[in-house]
């Protein structure tokens, strides 16, 4: 049983690599900030300034992922 627990911890420690997965973890905070009136372009600027993505996040990309996130929040999980 300890081996399974160790393997699970190792898997959880693997960093996410795709832009989508990194944005997905931030979507609750991004959605709250946009709901509070922050412009999406300002959020894109902050994301790009952080350097955490290794690539430039585009405004259209953020809007696409935000739309998908909101749709998933509306869809009941079965």
C-alpha cells in the first residue's frame, strides 16, 4: 500500500506543461477578477509578466479558455 501512496505523490508532483492546464488552475481566480470588473487584457498582461507560461498568452486564448470554463461550470456533473 505504501508503494501506491509513493507513486501517487510522485505523480502529483509532476508539473503541468500545457498552457491549457496552467490556465485551468487559474480560471476560478481569473473569473472572479473579470467579474469584479478587471479587463481581460490586463489579466493577460499580468500572466505574461509573470513568465510562468514560457509562451505569450494571447487575449483570444484567454477568452476561449474562460468561455470553456464557464460552460463547464454551468453543466451539471453526473
